[in-house]
């Protein structure tokens, strides 16, 4: 049954046009090939998918037989084969040139279009990738592999309904296609249809039980979505470890590290995010402040696209190792050769992780921390670093296979990005109304969060909500329908597309109160908000992902802004909005309060972290020197 379109209400079209970056009087093009344009930027004349197809078909019709000559087709196929070889060798420029040569000979050469689409996707050129797959599906409309690839391109571009349609077609042709289930699950997750997404990911694993990344995707969904009780989630993590990691750990050789409890130690950090990424803002403080008389710092970078931040972080390490091109076995040998004493994973189950490297036990003591809000499920991961707010003692310990090590304050230490603007006066005093804001990644924002925000705006007539990274297509429809159902007109929503960091930071100057999503709280955005003088209203839950804000806000001296229910969340936001003089005073003083808090005490944080490391090291020394023990 086709879903009925929502009844148009005042401001609905304006909000859609704003989110899609269209100028007044121009139609919003948010269908197959759409782009968000930052506020104040002229829209680009993107071509629609239909135009692309018509041009392709006209080009194909120019040949009387609609077929390339046999010899041209054969030569085009050879060009496409060589292009694939060049791509696998890492020469994308040569690969793209060979694809274009192939298509000049035979425009129906679908493998050449497919590789061009893959290259465009690698370079985050989603519009170009969409065009390539429009060509492919005109040539091979019923090839499951192409349908699945096209579904993934549409998912990444935000065209979630189209992604579901294409994956469904692929599954009708090949029901046991594990990757089609994976892509479908990803699209459903972004539509906040989480139970259906979980079913798809489970289907995928039934069909391909050795799919390590697919299983990690399932764990990531469980950690952020609050679909199952924490103990059941912990069991899913353990299952991942028992299937993929534990067999590798059993073959690990004993370590030759000297078990001296108080000697200088070698600490290694492993991450794919030593780059312009949120992890870097939290990693730089301790990398820069380790006591070099007691610690030698090794960074093992799995970053495939280094940037200026990579170069900066490289200068903070005593030793820097690029391991992106190394196998897990080779990287583990390198770490043993480096004689690393404590190895710290900063990725968990996120993209680019090297958990199976840790499974090989390259260091005597291994920990996970920072870049992921869950555990790993591995026997080889000895510890998980947290704090008493995010993981309360007696409540959270049985949620992880790792032993919890709790820092005394927060598990985060924040470094504000250079060039952040100065705090401004409270916008509400100038505008005459309160502006709430959320700059979290949109997939974090659940339907129940949107409903709470709609109820909040319904109880405070005149208030507005400002969001960056606003979606298009079906996600935008979903959001507008939720506000519409609560009686909130869409012209009270200021929706801005994706912005570069500098422009995004400027958005904090436009809002009075930040709203945190649930059940997956923000971390970087919470710190940014507080630094800009904007208080954050949050809700805590039972999982670590839903308790990030209670750690940050408590350490910032604002525990009263964390509620345990949606009613308390809305009441907290309304209390802040009702007292503008107090809100203005908080805005004027919050940056200095944050500067004096544990969240920005990089020196104290690093000393606490080193003490935690040292205690873990001493435990290993005690075990390794006990009679009959070999570590």
C-alpha cells in the first residue's frame, strides 16, 4: 500500500526548499540526484536521473543496430579489464582513463561504467556515482550485482527509498544475496526503522556467517539503538569475539617484555582516525602531554587518507608507524619488534578498526577506548577505559567482556578546535524568541527524539529549532511529518545542509539551547556547544551510548541538565527557556567554567590516564612473575 503524502501545511514547502538549498522561485530537486547547499550559497543546477537516462538512450540509439560493433566491443572489454587491474594497483587516474576509452568504443560497456562509479564513490563524488549507475541500470536493469551497488550509492547519497527499491529488486532476483540484505539494512537504519534493519543484518549473517564487518555493523546498531537489554547486547559482542578473535588469540606466543613494574613503558595507540576527525580532538591532549621520562609514545596509523591533522599528530608521537598497507600478521610482528608494553585501540567496531590485529596479542596489556561507545567482545582485549558516570560501578560491569577501568573524572579530555569564534550575546534577547539547536549527525537522531523536540516546540509557541546536516528525500519527509503531527509548522524549522567545520561552528552563534539526541548521545557536539556558551539538554539511559552526556555535563558542573525521561528532558529545556537573564549569564560564563573543569585539564587528565596504565601494567607484571605463569 502506498503511503499517503502528508497534508501540506504552512511552511512545509519552505522548509523543504531551505533544507535542499534552493533559492526562492526555484523547484527543490531532492529526488535521485540532490545536493544540500549551505545557507547563503547559490544552488547548483544538478541534472535529474531522468535526464541522464534520456541522454544515454539517445546516445545508444545513434547506432542503427543499438549494438557496438563486435570488434569495438571486444576492445572495449579489454580496456575495462586493464582498468580494473590499474584500480587494484591503486592507480585510479589510469583506471578512469581506460574506462573512458572503453566507453568511447562501446557505450554499453557496463563494467566500465561500474568501475567509474566505484572510483567516484571512493572520492565521495556521489553525484557522479549516481550518474554512472543510471547508465548501468539502463544497460543491465536486472543484474543483481549492479542493483546492489546502485542501492548502496543511493543510500550514501541519502536517497533511502530508492535504495530500498533497488535492494528489493536485487533480492527478488537473488534472495540469498548477503550484500543486498546488508545495504537494505543500512538504508532502514538511516530511516530509523531499526527493528527491520536488525532483521536484515541478521539475514546477512545467516547467509554469510564469516562476514566480520557485517557482524560489527550489527553490534554498532545494537550499541546505539537500545533495541535489546544490555546483557543481551553483551552476549552478541561475546559471540563476535568467540567467532572471529578468540581463535587467533589462542595461537599467540608469550611476550618477552621485561616484567618490571616501575620501568619506563612503551605505549601504543592504534587508530584509523589520526586525521580531521572527532577522535583527533580528544587524542591530541594526551599525545602531547605524556611524561616522556616514563612513557615512549607509538602511534600506529591505519589512516588511508592522511591530511594536515595527520601531520600534526605525527609530530606528537615519539614513533609513528603507518600500518594501513600491512596485514594483521605483519602489523603484529612490527609491534612485537617495537616491544610495545601497552596497546590501546581507539576505534572499537567502527570503520577502519584493526581488532583482529589485537586478537593476535601483539602487546602484553591491551585496552579499548575513546572512538567507540561499546566494548569489543574479545578475550584478548583486557580492559575498557571509561568513567563512573558513563559506566557506573555495579551496573555496567557485566555489560562488557573487558574489565572496566574508570578514570576519576571523565573519559574524555577536549581540545577546542583552533579558530573557534568568540561567544556572543544570547540570540533570544535580540530575536525575541528562543532558538533550540541540534548539530548532531542526523542518523543519531531517532524518531522518539524528533517527537520529543516536536512536543517541546508545541509547548513553547514561537520557539524555533535549527539543525545542520539536514536530510533530504524520505528522511526529510519523516521529520516533517513528525513535527506536523504535533501541530508544529515547518516554517519554525531552520534546516541547513552539511557544512564544513568552520561554518558549522558559526551556527552555535544562532542558537540559545542545544538539544542532545537519545539513545545515542553526542560527545563532540556537546563539547562544542558548551565551549560556545550553549547549554545542552540531554537524556540518559541504560547503555554507555546513552550516558555520554551525563559524564560530560557532570564534569562541566551542569548535572541538572541531564534528565532520566522525556518528560524531564522537555521540562528542563522549558525551565532554561523561561529565564532568559539566567540563560544569558550562563552563556557569558560557560566557556571559563569549562576551561576550569576536568574536561579541559589536559595535564591532570594525562596524569590520571598514566596512573591507570601503570596499575594495569603492574597487574600484568604480578601475573607474569607468579609461579607457573607465562604471559
